[in-house]
C-alpha cells in the first residue's frame, strides 16, 4: 500500500469520527511494518468524564494484505488491582468476541486490541464502513470491562 492510499483511508476515518463528535489526532507512525501515521482519539466511557484512548494504525502483512489495528488504552494506573486483573483477564478473553485484553505491566496499563484484516484494493468507503462497524462493537466490549475495572479500583481503595 502506498502512503497516499493510507492517507485516503485515514482521511475518511477522521471525517467519520469527527462527524460523530470525536476529536481524532494524527501522530507519527512507528515505521515498518506500520504504514503511515496513527489516528488517536478519546472515547467517553462514563458521564463522570472517564475516557479511554483508542489508536488506529495500519500494519503491512505482505502480499497486499493489511491489518487495521484498534489499540485501546483503558487505564494507565492498574498497579493496585493487577493481581485481580491477572485472574479476570483470561476469562474475559475467553468470552470476548473481538480482540483481547491485556496488561502492559512495565507501565501498569490495561489495554484491549483487535486487528481487522483487509486487502490493499479495498475501496475507501467499504474500509470506513467496516472500521466504524468494528468500533461500535469494540465500544460495547470495552465499556463493559471499563465499568468492571473501575469498580475493582474503587473497592481496592
């Protein structure tokens, strides 16, 4: 995929996200196998102002096959409940229909990630539609566990 195609895909996604009231920001990509930049935005999780940060990036799998990765940092401070999460996460992942949860232990972050495969000749409109459909499902999955972790953190105080 050339960089122009990636920019076309992401421009369409950014417009869709903006139209839905979100504020996407582009940040520099990490380089190969990533193609181009990353889109980063905050998703509201609670009326009290809780948010998660979702990042979207395209990975080159070779032979004109790609993966749109949805990486969501749910919490950046789970050290106090890491033992409880280590017990819960395998069960969550077993029942999770899309993606998986994990702990980035060095930083104390709880994350969810999912990869949507697509081919390099996918039309921009289809790419955007499929991506937004996945985001809707991921939002529900992440919101459910966000509430559970928040409850763990409150009980642990």
